C-alpha cells in the first residue's frame, strides 16, 4: 500500500488513545503488526513539552506516526493543530478531523474541504476523515488530498459499516485513490468486510483499546484485515440464488 | 538501630515512613514542603479505596494489593468509610453498565428500589445501577495529615533540606524522581470540589460515560470531590474543557450540583511507569517506591510494606525491579 509515496506494509492502522497503559498499547501494536499509529495532538498539548513522555512512547513503537486533529471544530483550530503536529512529529502527514456535530462527531464537510485546501497548499499531506459522500470525496481530492478516510460509523460506536451501499459506491467512483475506512468499527468481521469491499486499509482505536484484552483484539483485527484483503484480491464469486452442488453429481440424466 | 531516610512526604513517603517506624527504624523524612499540602499530587486524590472497580482497567496486582488498603488506613487511625461503590450510567449509555459488570464480577445489581434504599437522593434518577460492596473511601487530606502527625509523635524527624546519612534511602519523590527514573511519566488529572447541602451521598458514585467518566466522592461538611481527567501530559494547567466536562457530568448525575458552590479546581500530574503499575526499584542502598499512578491511597500501604520488607528482611517482593543503572 502506497500512501503519499510511502510504502506501508500493514493495512491496519491503530489509534493510541484510551488503552489501560502505554505497555498494553505497545503490546497491541506488536501483536497486530500495525504499520501506522495515529496520535492526538490536541488533547495532550498545552505547554511546550508537556506531552513529551507519551509522544516518546508512541515514537518508540517503531511505526510511522500519523498525527491527527481530533477534537477540532473549526478551520482555524484544525490548521493550528496541524502546524503544531508537523513540528512535534517532523512529518507532513496529518489526519484531518474537523468535527461538525457534537453528538455524532460527524465531519463538517464544508470546514473539512476548506481546511484540506489550506493545509495541502501549505505542503501537508492530508488524510481527511470524511463521510462516505461521493461529492465530498471529489471536493477533497480537488483540494489536494491523495488519500481519503471515510467513516464506517460514528467514532467510538462500534456499529460497523452502517452504509454499505455508500461505501461500495465511493470505492467504485475513485478506484485509484487509496482509501482507509476510519472509525466506527467494533469487530474484526467488520474490518474484513471493509477490506472485501476493496478498501486499502482500516483505522480503528476504541474497539482495540477498550477490549478486555486489547492485544488479542488487535491481533484479531490484523488477521481479519489480512483475510479480507486476500479475499478481495482473489476475485470472489458472485452470490446467486440457485444452489449449485460443489461436487459433480454423476449418473443424473438431465439438468433441471 | 537501622537508620532510614525517606525522600518525599506524599502518600508514598508517609506510608513507607510509617512501615519503617513500625519495624523499629530511626526515620528521617525529607521534603521541601514542611506539611502535606497542594504541592503534592496526593493532595488532589479522590481517596477511593476501590480495588474491585479499578480492576475494570487496571491489572491484577492493583485489585489484589489494593484490598489491604482499607484495613491499613484504619489501623493508622484514619477514618475509613466502608460503604462500597455505586456505579451508574445515563440512559443511552446503559451498555457501559453491562461492560463494567462483566469486568467487575463482585457487584450486586440494583433496581430502582435498591438504588433508593442505598442512596435515597439518587432515587428515580437511574433505572438500574451496580453496587460494589467491600470498597471504601477516605478523605485523602485528612489521611495525610493524620499520618504526618502520627509520625511526628513517633519521633520521626522531618527535614526540609536534603542531607544526612542513613543505612537505606527510600526515594518516594513521585514525578520529581524523573531525574533518576527516566521511564517515569506524568499523567495529568484535574478535579473539582463542590459544596452542597441539598444532596447527601454515603459512598463514591461512578458515572460511566464513553467520553467523560466521572466519580463523585462525598467528604465531610457537604463537600464533594469530582474527579478526574486522565491526560497523557505533565502539564499542570486546569483547562476549561476539562472543568466543563467534570461539572457537566456532575450536573448529569444530579441537577442539584448545578446550584452547588464551586470550592476548588485542582490539578496535578500522577507519576506512572509504562505499564501503569507501581514499582519498587532497588539500586544499592536506595529503594525507589514510585509509579503509583491513580492508585496512591489504594496501593501505597502494600508498596510501603513490601519496600520495608525488601530492605530490612532482604526479601524479593513482587513489583520489585533490581536495577544497576
């Protein structure tokens, strides 16, 4: 998988929030083989080096860091947070969240496009957290994004892929664009389904961090992602209504 | 007589000093501040002795070692209320209650009648709740002062300057020990204290919420401690967002908190190791007791006992790390 010119081996990305401890977080990354860690800059910020100890732990995971603008509700907030993230983690990558609705944490499509354009013009490589809306996806690409991150369901809900039709349409509309299903996944089967649809990767946090055994759940997701990707690449059969025996029936005179 | 010096007079240092005195040591406690107060992380604690509830996210040693705490504090003459913990969730977060119940097996389920019996002032506010008996709470500030006074009376010397020699040094400086413990980090916690005479609670109440979990610990004189944020930072600024969240959660627990007096907003950074478990670290004649994270009053008694035994009886307790660095 190639994201902004960088090859990433694993198609699983994990967030770094809400784990019982940094040690459990590290174990979840180890067992999942996740290749990218998202980290929230906003919440831990405040003070020059106040969150440094935790950020050092995240850097110590040995994976690529994708800082995000979680919790930003306006263009200005998101731009400032992105600039801070670029300095802190020395990366042009930014997962852009501009939240438009407090209850569902749904992206603000207008603020998102505006911020994406500002950041892309400023040299950022933007990973926008978006909905499955096809028109919005087109506008984000126009704004300079080369990767899209549509939601499966609202953040932290674990509802899975709530709009299968929308996600299928989005995938079909932009076949060459790397797309990551981000947010709303609760179970590995849902991640497998996203991969079977042809999405390039999945990103999740709560489903792993809040599991009773986060490391085991992380490994479960890793295997599901691999299974789903293999299935997608293997050109799956089409479902059909009529049963077809999988062993040849000999000695039968006529086909029904 | 074994001479021991204890660095730091927070909850860890005072508990260690208490255990050393009990074993007949001559103890000096060094701390730049002469008395317990807002300079120390323990001052801002909730004072819940809730090993079972903590087991929702904490590892097994926290649950097991935490069970010693209530008895230990009572033996020191500290007032300990043993009324268990009440756990509730708002309507649409009811699934949080089921998840919590799975992780904390030693609970009783309460129907509205059971809740009304246990906490009459919360009657009608929740259609179900969990009660975790066998847990306790104390007033952390009163507990620190009580320990400090007892140590004074036992002839322990308190010094605001470092210095002097000893057979053993117990370094209990919390986050200040980062100069020698490089993998110690700060986890910021913000809390608030409210005063209300319109509501009475007999036990700590935990309000489960996917974004803003809250606990309320009742204290004497109509005070209620609201806690606590948990942010990966050693920053010590009290943010508007955190305080808004704490106060909104309290208001959601009971609207009467909207009329309460806002007495105090506190913040400090808890010392934690990467696994969020405390450690006893031995480097020659120095024994570090640190990383108590959000479990200071819960785990300091067990850690103090184990650290004292490690030094004086040369035992190898759990959570002990030999270190020659």
